[in-house]
């Protein structure tokens, strides 16, 4: 398998971390989005959306979108709960991550860290919704060590990627102690630093 990803992207890293955790064999192909590497004719032929991550499976089929990729890679593993309700809860977090977390926490991080925008100049809506997303995680971790019970799942993989870097976007993780403890637990469970 070949994974096309940019190491600055949490969406790409969650694919790498899933593959590493499952001890899958792959070739990482660094694909620099800041240098428009996803806009070449060759890349667009593989992924017309022009986004990373993208993978080419061993049989030659391409697959894009980080959460679709990690779901595919983790089939049959402990990263996907066997209980139907817990599996649905995991999916609930995955869908929420792409709609209500990543567009705010990751966007703030990108604008501040990679575009040099001062935190004070971020659109107030991004900051407000980013804080709301972090609070949703804080509340979601009140009853269990991981997002779906006692074991790490793809919900944790997906959400830890940008949450652990939220400080780069001006968010104070110290305001969310359950989130901080969960980040550390998830990093240990996935053996990431």
C-alpha cells in the first residue's frame, strides 16, 4: 500500500497512525500541500478531489478521505468496536469530527501556524466553534477514558490528530483537563509522540 500524505496534516497522520498501530506494510509518500503537490496531473488522476490523505491499495485501487481510509484499514481490528451500538457511537464521533471539530480547530491551527495569522485576527466564529468542539470532547470524556468506552478506537485516532495540536491555533488545552489526560492516554495506546 502507498499512503500519500503531508506530515503537517492531522488527517494524514491519523491514517499513518492507524497503519502503524495495525502493523500494516506501507510506503509513505510525502505530499507537500503547501507546494501544491496535490494539484499535479498525476495526483489528480489518482484522487480528483486533489486532497491528502489518499492511498493506493495493494490491488491498485485508490481510496481518499481520512476517515474512510482508517475505517477500511481497521476492518476486523479492535479499533472498531464489535458491539453494534458502540460501533455506531464510534461512527458518530467520526462524522462529528469532520463537520464540527476539524473545520474549526484544524483551520485555526493552519491559519496561525502555517499562514502566520495572529490568533487575535482569527474569525470569531472559528474560535467560538473550536472552543465548543473542545468542550464537547471534555464533556464526552466525563464517563470513560476513551471516547467509546474503555478501549482506544478509531474515534480517538480521528479526534486526537488535531486536538493535540489545538494550542497551535490559540486554544488553551489547559482549559480542558479531561481532554489533556485523554490525549496522553491515546498517544500511549497508539504509541505516538
